[in-house]
C-alpha cells in the first residue's frame, strides 16, 4: 500500500513538473482593446476568468458579454491591465501568450518571469497571461502596452475610444514617440509612457521565461489566478 501511494505521489509530482513552462522566447507589443480570450469562462481552469470591462474600461461586465471587437460586442480589456514599473529593473504587466503556436488557452492566467536577453538586458518583467491569438508563434509573448499597435483586430479601440480605424500610430507597432502618447485617452497614457520610459522603446526583445507564482499585484487587477502547477 505504501509503495502504491508513493507511486501516486511521484506521478503527481511529474504531472506538476510537466505543467510548468520555461525556455526562451520572443516578444511583441499590442493594445487592441478587445476582450481578452482568458475572460471567457470556457477558456480558463479557474473559478473566475480574467475581468473584462464595459466601454469605460473600468466597469466590470459579465464574462458572457461578447467582445467589442465583434460586430455586436460591448466587452473590452480593462484599463488597468497595462504595464507599470516596480523599480529600475523590474516591471509588472500582462501578455497574450502562446506556447504551442496559434490559439493556446492551456495556460490562461498563469504568470511568467520574462528575463530580457538582448535589448533591456538586466531587466525583468513578471507578467500574467490573459490572452492568446491565432497570429502568435511558439513561446511568443505579446505584451499589452497601450499605443503599441492594434494588430489584426482593428475594431476594438475604434468602437471603445473612437481611435482611428488602424489604431493610434501604425497598426503594427503603434505610436512612434512618447509625445504621441497624448493621442490616447488619459486612462491609457501611463502604459504608453511606460514603453518610452522603463521599456526604453525596445523593439521586440528576446527573453528567457519561467513560470512563477502570480504576485497579488497582478491577480488583484485581473481577477484571475492560476497557480496550479
């Protein structure tokens, strides 16, 4: 019996180890205003999905409300899911992530330590995975930065904030200077300034990543926690 229980324990440990992710990856940036995919109950393995918000970006809405990037949708990403600096070498934020390439909801709400390896060497971000997308590659982290470009979804920021159809600045890449952050609504400007401050306007830096326990500073904003690994 003891041997049987020991075998079960080893299996549980093995499963937990396999569930943990780490390696090297790439980053991009975006802010498309869409409801995050991890805001759908069907996509998360937790009791509550990521918060989504009404047009004001602060009022929480039911998880069943359709994304504002759809023709009849009224649910958007919440304003507070933007990055911020903790100190000169550490920042917190949120990402769309895929570990397998394409749509990958398997790690909704987990947190990751991103250690920059080329540009921004010596700096680290701890991020929570709140979204995914069909255009993501394997081990790809698309950092949510207001004014970072809307990418393939051009409707969200237009319907939420009356932004140009292709978003603020370029559709891919976003605004090109700190001064252009003034084009964004005041609620999103801090995250835009982050890119030209702490983030040094780095252009898609590479990272090493490892899965970590989510800080409360991240889960208190997102409303979702997944530390089951």
